[in-house]
C-alpha cells in the first residue's frame, strides 16, 4: 500500500507502527514490482523494438508506483537552489516542481532509458536481472537510511515511522533482500550479491549529502536515494555486461 498503487483491499493499515514493522518487507515489494516490469518487457519485445519495450516498462513502473520515488528526487533537486536548511525544507514541502526538479527527472529517465536499452541490446537476461537487482536494492536502501540517519523535521507526522526503524528491522530487511536475490544468483550468477556494496555506497554518499543539506533525512530524501540506487545499479550492470 505504501510503496505502490497496487490494490491490497482490506489488507492495509494507516498505523505508523504497522508501517515500521512492514519496512522489513520493502525489498519484497521491489521484487514484485520487478516481476511485473519484467513481464511487460518480455511480452513487448516479442513484437516491438527493444527501445519501445524499455520505454513501456518505464511507463509501467510509474503507473505501479505512482511516481512515488521520482517525486522525492524532484523535491530534493529543487531544494538545491536554497541556502538555509529552513528554506530547503520549505521548498521540499512545496508541491510545485521547479527547474532543478524538472531537469533531475528528465536526466534520471534518460539515464534509465539508455542504460536499459543498451543492456537489452547486449543481453535480455542481464536486463531482467538488472530490473530485479535495482528494484530490490533501491527499497533496501530506504530502510538503511531510516535506520542509520536522524529525521530532519521534528514536527513531521511521518517522523514516527522513520524513527521506529532500527537496525534490527534493517537486518530483517537485509535478510529479505538476500532471499529475493536468490533467483537471480541461481539463474545468472552469485556475483550479483556484490551489488549490495554498490547500493550501500550510493546510499552512504546520499546520506552524507542529506546531513550537510538538511541535518538529516526526510521522506523525499528516501525517494531520491531510491532513484539514485536504481539508476546506479543499471549503470554498473551495463558496465559489467559490456
């Protein structure tokens, strides 16, 4: 319910404590999203060029998640134009998208599209593996940020969620991510587990930037880091495949 727009019926809750507990399954949500995107890609490549198939899977990803994470990236990018922490946080609360946010989204989609298209031309199996690795690890990175970083807004209602995620829940999330990687490791290569340090390094650099800019993290920071990890995983896998 929280990370996607997929209907879950009565099996949902708005209780922050329930969401804190659910963070251990964030990588599993990424796995489900990757399954659906892979299906879109494999079905469309039967009748369409790889470029169109990649464009359609990116479109499907936006529909599945409601551009939840992309919105965070846009807000973080827009805040770069301000100097004080208070002004940065104020800009991030603004629902309007500015020049920096628009450019960040355009460049993000461009990098994703080109990386996945190039991967599809090299190896379709690697493209599917990249989708699973990127979507699992991008959600895993959000749990690490919540467990390791302080929340920047003391008055925010969702601060309860971020502060309720500790390292115990992070390690539960890590176990879930390792399990979600098992099909990729068996079908492609056990070397895919080396992508965990890649995702963690991107998250670590993001966390450093967030501490400098906001003295902590916000929900938008989680979305921004999510997208950077996803794009970073595509680039690393493309480099290896090439």
